[in-house]
C-alpha cells in the first residue's frame, strides 16, 4: 500500500520542468520535494506527497481532514518523526 501525506508548499526552489522542486511543510517539518507533476501549484497550496514527489494538489479542507485522521491514529504509529 502506498501512502501520500498532505503538505503545504512554503516556497519554490526550482520551477524548471522536470527539475521542479519546492520546500513543503509537513506538521512543522520541512522537506524539498519534486514538483514536476504539479507545476501549477503555488506557495500556500497543499499537495499530496508520496516518496518525496508531489503527485497532486489537494483542497485545504481535505488536507485538514487527513491531518485529523492521522492524528487519531496516535503518535505510536510512526507516521511522524516526533
């Protein structure tokens, strides 16, 4: 099973086609992610990220719902680095 996690685009690093990359924040942790699949995304947008690749944009309300469901799983399930 694959798991994609929503993250918020903080800033674009590169906007160049296949090398597109942006800094994305996940519950306070920031990572640079590959953005070629969502070149239309803007800073402040939420994207679903799988294995470091943003695969689609997601509505902020849906992102919040996913965060709440992950939180309900509890910290012991290892989805966060806390």
